[in-house]
C-alpha cells in the first residue's frame, strides 16, 4: 500500500539528501550534550582541548557538597507536590473537556492551556506581584503553586487523548449495573487511566524539577536545584562539578521518562487497550 | 502537543459521548478547581500587573495614583520599545529557522522512514526531555572563550591564544541556542500533521500526472500547514519573552525584552515600568494567539 506513495513522496536523490540532513541534525542535537559528558570526566577545570585524562573527581565533589544535595532535596519536594496537584487538576479538566458537553469549552481549554504559550517571565512576574500584594511569604509553597500552573496544560494534553480512547461503554455498563458515578470512576475509569496518570505525573515532575524562570522570582530564600546550579556558574572552577551534576540529572530524567513510557505501553497492552497507533502520532 | 491542543477545542460532543442529564452540575464541579487555580494564579496576577502599570497599585505604599505616564514613556520611543522589536526579530528568526530545519526531518520520518518511524522520532525528541538548563549550559561551555572550539583553534594554531573567536555573549549565541532548544519541539506537530496525511491523495496526484514537486507543493505542504503553524506559534510566542537563555549565553549584547522586565522587578526595583513592559508583552501574546488561532480554525475547516 505504501509503495506508490513512497515513490511520489521522494525521489532517490531526495531521499539521500533528506537522510543526510537527518544525520546532520541528530549530530547537532547530540554533539553538545556529548561534549558536556566528555568534559565532565576530563581532568581539567576548564572545558578545553586537548583532554588531559579521565577522572571522576567532579562527581565525587558533587556527592560531598551539602548545599547541592540540599537543593536537590528541595527541588524534589517542590516537584513531587506540584506534580501531584497538577495531575489532580489536569484529570478533572480532562474529564470535563472530553466527557461533557460544556458551554464555553474552547474558552475553558484556552485558559487551561495558555501557560504553554505565555512567556514564563510574564507568569513569574504576575505571581511575584500577586504574592507580594497578599503578603504571602515566598518559599516552597509559592514555588509549588506556580509550578502547578505551568504543569496543568501538560497533564491535560497527556490525559485527554487517553480519555478519548477509553471505551465509554465500559463506564456506561458500570452505570447500568448500578454503580454510582464515583464508584464507576474509582473502579473503571481510574484503573484504566492509571498508566496515563503516571506518565502525566512524571512529565510534570521533570518540568517542575527543571524549572528556573518562575522559580527565580517566587523562591524567596529557598534554593532549588537549577537555581543552585545557576548560582555556581559565577565560579569557573566549579564548572566541572556543575557539568557533572547536570549530566547525572540528564541521565536520570531521560531514563525516568523512557522507563515510564515503556511501562505505560506494557501495562496498556496487558489491559488490552493498546491503541493501534502509537501515542505520539495520534492527532 | 500543539496539534492535540487544537484537537481539544475541536472536539464536538460526539454522539456516543453526549451529555447525560446531570452533566451540567457535575461538569461545573469538575472544571471549577482547575479553572479556579488558573484564575487565581494567572488571571488575577495579570489584572494586578495592569493595575501596577497604571500606578493604581504601587510597590512603595503611599505613592499610588492613577497615571498613564509610564505607558506614554514606554510607547513614545523608549529604548525598551527598541528592545521589544529586537526580541521580535530574534524570535522570528529562531522560529523560522527551526521550522525550516525541522520540516524535512519530520517529512523524512513521517513519509519515508516506514518501519523505524517511532525510533527516529524518539531520537529527535529525546533532547527535549533533557534539562533545559543543561542544554543552555552546553552552549555556554562550547561557545566560551575558554571552550572547546576556541581551545581547538589555539591548539591547531588557527588562532593565537588570547585572541579567541568571540561567540558567547552575542545575540547570535542566543539565536543559535534557542534554535537548538526548539528544533525537537517543532518537529513534533509537523510530524503529526504529515503522519495524518492520507497517502492516497499523493497517489491520486501522481496518477493525475503531478510531478513529485507539484504533489508536494499542492498536496503535502498545504495539508501539513496546520502543523507548521502550530509549531511556529509554539516557538515564536514564548520566545518573545525569553528570559533565561539570554542570561546564560547572551550577555549584554544578547539581552531580550524578558531580561528588561526581570531587571525592572529586580535590580532597578521599578515595578511601575516593569508592569508596563509585562502587560505589554501579555497583550502582544494575546493578540498573536487570537490571530493565529483564527487562522488555524480556518485551515481546519478548509481541510475538512
């Protein structure tokens, strides 16, 4: 079926050019990260060629740095609470948007998704002014409130396609058999939605953990992990440490997200609800 | 993601999911908490910013009184307005280059790479999952006077030590880094629209005697335009207010509008001015969104 379309889609030369461009772009995307990794193991405080030798000194220094560890703990706290809030609010919004007929649906979804396009600096300033006006002390709670705003659209975007694929007849059957709406939700919808909820939680967690613009304005005396890294950039000798830590976080977040995605697919397959098309291209 | 964003709005009440009798009340209960959250932590702050910008609220108590002076100063050829146009120009360049660079990749993955499609897509998207700060850090290191590129130039004798090629702390560093950051993000909606393309249309074009170029120009490109526009919007609009990238790699020369806002609320402690700049940015974003959203809707109707 695909053969004629493939012919019209590209010529042989065109295919070569396109795959060449693909390789160039992949190199462009990965080379900077690879270089960073390389220098994190280089025995030199400056990120310069020629390489001097292999060392894990930067990683050991990181492990021994209490301020840095404290900032990681702070960020983990903020991210775990904020992503829980974002998933709960996103779930409510997603159910309402998918399953109900609503007046002003597009206005509601526009507001809910707006943090995707509004520059973070504007959101950050708004929160700063707001908290200042109400004399709310800045700290972990204000960070959580801000990060929930940023993460809500992402949780909605993950949950909505999943809800749309959920067979509504399962819920209707439960209702016909006498289950109340909450029972139906708890026993039918929630379990079927669980993999997507986990995905949403992880994406929101990573977003919050990594966020720096809003954090920079509503943190008060609290230092989150990205803010700590940023503050250390002023001291060039600390650069290898910063790079090392950043590499650890990079590896952890990629593993976490890929692991979650694989886990989600395995679970969904087992539930027999795996869609015929993979989630990325279901538009 | 962008495509799905539009999809939510496009979701008409399908026959099977039509509202049940009690839906009204339940829906209100369901939507109230998330809407309330965004209302309190996004809309109310926006109103506050506006009130600060006309000095109805002020940072120093006792000095508040309605005035449009700050707005007049800003709109009357202030350096901040120049900075705004510079930011628009930079964002435009970033989003156009990112879209042009990512389109062939999305095309390749969606229409040519048949079996390994999702592996290749993941390969392109994965860098987006990597910490934003880390990706900025990578370019700060690479472009630095004491970075790998310059040290390589010294080492090979192309440049003398102490005479580095100045790359960091320029606006080009900001532009390059932003393009780097956004390419994966741009590839996704374009891929989604190309993936949804009905291949039989291409076959039909071919049967009717269209050349490859004609088929692309008359069928593929127009049908993928919603994805392209979505991608463009999702880069162009947020980057107008970009703040952190210029801080890390831009220096003085690479300053953007977002940095001016941050400075007014930080070092300069001029909340009046800062609120004018912030509210102006929000208005620009709202106007651009409404323009593009309308265009997206028209496309959707036009392409069925």
